C-alpha cells in the first residue's frame, strides 16, 4: 500500500507546470473558491433529484427533475479539475491522509450507486408520471446518494485536520493517527 | 477600538473549546456543518435559479417552494455554525472587510430568493425581470462563496494578540 502511495505521490508531483501555477499568490484561493462553487452546483442539483427520488414533490414527474443532472455533472467536472490541481501541488497532504482516503472511497461508492441505479430502476422510473412514488430500489438509491455526498463534504472538510506531519509515513491508519497527524 | 470585546470573547470558555478542543465535533465539525448548510441553501437556490433560466422546463417553478423547509434548515444551520465560528475567531472575521462583503452578499442572495419565490407564486409566466433576478442570484451566491473562502487568505489579525500567518 505504502509503495503505491509513494508512486502516486511521485506521479502527481511530476505535473510541475500545474504546481508552479498554483504557487502564484491567488491561484490556490481561486481554485478553492471554484471547488466550493462546484460543490454547491453538484450538491444542489443532486439534492433536488435525490429528494424527488426519496418522495418529495411527488406531483412533478421524476423525468422533469432528471434535466438537472447535467448541472450536477458540470459541478463534478469543476471539482475534479480543481481537486486535481490541489493534488498535483501538494500530493503529500492528500495521498497519506485518511480523511482523503475516506472521501475517495465515498466518491467511488456514489459512482457505483449511480451505475446500479441506471442499470436497474432508471428506465422504469423515467416513464413514471406525476404523483407516482418510485419503487423501493429507486428511493433507496436517492437516500444512499444523499448520505454519500454529505459524507464526501464532511471528509473534504476533515482533510485539513488529518494532514500528515512533514515526511511522516506510516504503514497503517492507526499508527498514522498516532504519529503523523498535526492538529 | 473593539479589542476589549474581542479579547473578552476569545477568552470565553466557549471560544476556547471551539478553537482548542481536539474533539472532531468542535472546530472541524462546525466547519463541516457550515459547508453542508451552504450546499443545502445555496445549492437548492441555484437549482431554482437554473429552472427560472429555462433548465428542466418540466418542473413547475412553484414546486421549488416544497424545498423551502430544506433551504430554511440550511440557512439556520449556517446562522448557528457561523456564529460559532465567529465566536471562535472574532478578531479574524470582524477586522476583515471581506467578512462584511460576504455578509452583504448573503443578504443580497436571500432577498433575491425571496423576490423570485414571490414572483413565481404570483404569476405562472416567468418574466424577463425574473430571469434577470435568477442570473444575478447565481452571480451573487458564487461571489458569497468565493468571499467566504477568501476570508482565510485576507485576514490580517488572527486573534487580538496574533497576526494572521
């Protein structure tokens, strides 16, 4: 695991032109602002969609809410881009950071949830009209998505508080928390 | 001029707990909750603005009133967590002009939201003015978010006794 992390850190560090740009006075704060604006776009569109899936605003057909999804994708694209600039500038703050690990895990689970949703219940749900409650699997998918994205936001905020001390490397999370975390 | 007040707030046990406690429910938890409140209030407000600008025409604009309880929850969550963060570092926020800019932008965003909600309640058609308000709302919220982020980079005094950085 550690060998993989060291390789990943070195690879992220190889994008020196991005890192150089991010060292400019206002680059990092601007990228952070973009990351939070992207978060809002993503979370707002997803929340409206998920709340409808869970059962809110039943009088509106679900397919009408689905038109908001491209804006969630736009928010996600903004955040992957701005997020990568952070990773390429200070990879050591993320690659060895348990809060970041949990964030990535929740992102992967959210992606998996979307995939399962589109492969199983989407077609039926897209055809359902006004006043209809989605099937249990659809409602479950909405609830899981909301919970995962909230966890992603919490983990993202926790990254600062689980930054490893300079050059601190640990073999597992327990020794990491004991030896490396500066708070 | 307000240093005695800042100093009194910073020496209070609440402020000391938020800043100094190793608990994840102290400063980190409050910060995370503030971000979730932001996502709920501004995120849903932005979705409403996008609808007014023509996205997802199948959703009646009035239907967004159903999300109002969620947006209110986000707003109050952020009033409470925002006050807690202010109590944690009063000098840092209150000596920074960007903080007042952020508060003004939030007030502007909320007033526009109230106006657009009233307009869709009163008329089924979306007028040009309503669309303009929706566009301005998106810009105002984006500026509020950016100014909030920039608070960390524009402060000059962290506490009464310590400068920023």
